[in-house]
């Protein structure tokens, strides 16, 4: 039983180590061979992703605020559709 656990842990460690090594190796190669235009496009894509994530978060916050307001109006016996 202990042998299986040990070899499973060794295999897991070897798999993780190999994955990390391969990731770093590929990343270094891509950075060396990438053109400036490709790097710029990647940065712009990351900025767009961040802006989109921030916009979604802001929209969700506004949605929750409005929903709380409508629940308060409903709890006070007012029509939530009236301004």
C-alpha cells in the first residue's frame, strides 16, 4: 500500500515538474521569436480583457444596487415600477 502511494506521489511530482519546465521553455521560445507587432497585439488584447472584466463587474454592481432598491420599495408596499 505504501509503495503505491509513494510511486503515485513521485509520478505526480514528475508530471508537475515536466509541465512547468515545458511551459517555461515554450514561453521563452515564444518571447525570443515573437515580433513586436505580435507582442503589441497581445498587450492590447490583455488591456481589452481587463476593461471588459471591469465593465462587467461595474454592471453587476449596478444591477445588485438597483435590485436592492426595488426590493426595498416592494417591502415598503410601493410599486417598484414607479420612479
